[in-house]
C-alpha cells in the first residue's frame, strides 16, 4: 500500500494537491497522511487550534469524497501537529514509511519559483527520504504519459534519484524523456554519467531532447514542457 504525505493549511493550493494525487492514484491502494500544523506551542490557544484543525481535516476529506467519489482503495490518517511547520512535517515523514510527499504550489505561471525557491521548497529541502510531487494550483488533472528529467550530468545521478524517477514512471505507466540544455562541449565524466543514467532507466526511456538556450534556462525549460506536452517535470 502506498503511503502518501499531504501537508495542508486548508488552502485551495493544498486541497488541489490532494485532489490531484487522489485522481492520479485512483486505482492504487493508498493511505493519505493529511498533516495540518495548527500552531506552535506558546503562540496560540492550543486546545482551540487543535479542535479547528481536526474539523478542517474532516471537512477536507469530506470535500474530496464529494468531488471524486468514495474510493475504497483510499484510506486517511488525519494528524494535527502543534509544531514548526517545516520541522513538524519533515519529522513526521522520517518517523513513518512515507513513499511520496505531495504539496501544492500557487500557479502554473510560477514555474520559475518552483525551481528556484519558495515556501514549498523549504519542505523539499527538509524531506529528502522520499520523492516530492509539487502540484500547481491551476493545473487540470490528466494522466501522466510523459515525464521529463533535466540534467547536465556534471555529477552522477545518484541511485536514490534514479529510484524516484522509476517509482513515478512505473506507478503511472509513463515514458521518461531525458532533457539537457546545450552548453558547449561536455567532459568525458559527463558523458559517462549520462550513459550510466540512460542505461539505468532504459526500460522507461523515450527519445532524448537536447535544447539550445533561448532567453534563459528557466524559460527554455518551460517552453520545452509546453511544446512537447510534458505532463510532469522532474529535477
């Protein structure tokens, strides 16, 4: 059974992330760990905050059932934490056998912020024992047929990252599109790193894409994602 961690502040962003992953894994048996950080000890009325948090988690699961239907394959663990948000979620992930964390982001047009830092990235930096899926608010759900992975292969792609890519690809029966940006002649070490990676994911591999830089790297990536109808970008 998949163990999926979904931190929530009851915003539309976080609900959209839960909705998306519930649709994505509609045929998979999953336990969704819904985590709400209701406040830091000493800063709030803890009893009131916990009651409100519990009510909010109940309302969120009821909303999901209303929107996607009652899926008997899906189970919910609802947890209210009175701790620092980032540390509380990260510690929970370490203490439980979490396979995937899913978090919401503000909007599709904020792709640059997804890559270069925002509140979501605080969790990405802290939770490093499982893959993390970031779901933009405005995205419409559809099956993931193409996943893109970007690297210049300056460093070896570590085994944990290879496993994470194969985890997503196998789970969603999607092809993996390796992508790199043309930045001049590479080194022998980069070529070896690339060859080793492509061999490791060969069963899931699609055609490799090498792109010239247009305006900047971020814009190049976003234009590639749009042009090639990429459903998920992995970094």
